[in-house]
C-alpha cells in the first residue's frame, strides 16, 4: 500500500485534522476581520416606524446626492387623523438622509411652499455658505425657487434638517427630517439599529394647523407644544424586539418646544453617544431627557416575558410654568416582545472614544446672561445680555480662538441652547469637562442655573447663529450671533415679531 490514507477511518482522521486546523486559523484571524454583528430582531421589527429614505442618485460611493422638496401634503398622524402639513417630500418627518462619514452630500432643494424657506443642517460642521440662515449664509428660497446644498459630512452622528425662516412656525408645521452620518467602524456592533424622530404637531378637528402665534406673548414664553405627540410622524407606533437582545436607537427631538423625558418601564438605557457622536465611554440611566435639538445614541435591551408589551412613556419634566401643571404622562411607543426565549448572553463591545477637550489655558471668558424682564404693554421678550436678538450685535471670536462661555439662565424656564457650526464641551466651574466627555451642539440650561462650555472656533469664518431651541423663545428674543474671524459678516434678517 503506497498510502495509508486509503483506509476509510484514516481519511476521517485526516479530514478532521484539516477542519480543526482551518477553524483554528479562522479563530486567529486579525481584529479587522470582525464578524458581522448578530441580528436578533424579528423580520420587519421596525416596520411600524421606519422612515422612507431619500434615494441616492449618485453612483459614486463617496457622494450622496438627494432631492428634497418642501411642499404641502396631507399626512395621517393617527388612524383617521389627517392634517395638511408642511413637509419635505410629502412625508412627516422628511425622509432619512443616510450618509457615511466623510461623504460629500449634495441636496437639490426645491421650495414649492407659498412662503420662503431654507434648510439648516443642525449640528453639521458645514461652511457658512451652507448653514441655511437667511440674510447670513444665503437668501431665503422663495416659492418655486431652488438651492443646492453641497458639503462634506465630517463627523459621524445623527443630525437633522429644518428651516431657518420663521422657524417656530415652519418646524411646528412639519418641516424637519433626520440626517444620519454613519461610521461602519464605530465598534458599536449592534445590528438592529433604527432612527427615531420625536416631535409634535397641533391642529384642530378640521385638520387645520394651529396658529404659530397662538396664545400671544404668553404662548411664546411658555413655548407652544402640539397636542399630537409623534414618533416618526406616527401616534404610538409599535416596534418589535426579542427580549434581552440589544437594539440601537438613534433619537432626535425635533419638536419646537416639547421636551421628551423618556421612560421604558424603568428599564436601563445605555447611552453611547450624543449630538457630536460617541461619548468617551458609555453611561447607564433609567430615564433619558432629550430637549429640542438634541440627539441621543442609546442601546436598549428590553426585558420581559416573551410576548409582553412594554410602553415607552414621555414623563412629566418641569421646564417651567405650565409644563407639568394639568399635564399627563404620554404613552408614545409600544415595544412588543416576540414569543422567542429571551437572549441571555450578548457581548457588547465596550464603547470608547478618545476626545481631546478644547484647551482651558488662555480661553477667553465670555459671560452670557438670559433674562425675561417683566412685560411691557402686554408684551414679553427674552434677552441675551440685556437685548433681544433684533437689537443684538454679534459676539466676536478670532479664528482659532478658544472661548470659555458661562451662560447664566436667569429666567424661570429651561433653555436648550444651540450653537451653529461648532461643537462645544460642557465643563464645570473650574473648566474641567463633565464626564464622560462628549461633543454637544445643543445643551439644556435648566431654569436659574448656569452652564459652562469650552469651544474652539477653529476654522470656517462667518456669522454663526446661537439661540434657544425652544423656537418660540428664539423668535421671542433668545437668539444671537457669533462673528468668527473677519468675514463674511452679515446681519441676520429675522423680522421682529408682531406685538400681540
Ligand atoms: Cu436647529 Cu438654528 O437651529
Ligand atoms: Cu428657551
């Protein structure tokens, strides 16, 4: 016999050895060959809330090119409840624009509304010409006109888009949508991921939108909320989940005034990121506050008996008079567990990110105070350093300068403060970053408290807005600009609100 392997049992032994060797090689493969994350959710798990995506018409893998049209459309927010809303591409919210970090995004925007409008890319570090602010970065896009937005998306996270013309009215009427900038190598490793847009809208029994000026000055100070609370444009949708299995929810609050204080029957939220991407490390919490404009990137692992339903609720949160009085908890979404046995062991990667805070040494102090003086002639106005935006002169920053802002909220309402074009880092009295470090572009400043942050105006000269993202407050005076570098400097042209 010239070869012992002709014996059947020896062949089995040799084959087994080969298989073992191959699997050993597979197990030794380098870290970059990461296995795809396991999906646990049932088919169609997020169909109850999934948003349409804006089709990418550009074959170049590094360019995303989409068409967005602002137009009136009849939308159904609950069975039998329709409203003629202001929409992007006929949907509420507008379509999800999906990009990868570093992509070039081209948006062909057409305005088919009767009113002028623009698109602002909330949170994205765009050049000033793409910031969508009328009179500062572009002319308003009038009825029948178009504008092409074209910029790079430099940072992975969830962002959103909305008008910057009569924002309280236009956002309240339905103009907002999510922009997702993904990073395939973010290391999060959760396959079942969805994007959740929280908002509200107000309309009457005839389906007519609630007047953006309703309640006059008092409505402005309170911050008008729509009575229909929406999750991706729907009333109380259902998402399916397998008990114990992780889902990644990327959440944005696009409401013009409403805060969302989320509770999933006391279950734990693992917060992995916020406005400007991943946190330095993840944190855990049983309740999650998302104020207008903010984004949260969270992992939920709903637990319960197979087949059980969990309710996601918006709890009462006191952001000022009227926000908890005579109000009730809202049930906003159902998480329906499948009948499969619970997943008990899942190894989630440890989320971590190296973040270098802006340098404290040499940072220029910038004191800011928000006030709401007593009414004059039945009219209220918010002020920043003593003036409402229509009397304000720009704050100044040199290109490359780091500033240490101290923002004192001397009013009896919370204000989610938003800065265009730059991320900032929230710090304590001494300038030490709050832990874990994370980049923010919107931070809530509770009533009668002070927030502090460091920001480096590293590049992109221009006139950048900052304002409260309760858009009624912004229009009521709580808005201003930062002039970064020498130009282009412009006056913004938001009209002075009508006195009621
Ligand atoms: Cu979402 Cu001027 O902002
Ligand atoms: Cu405010």
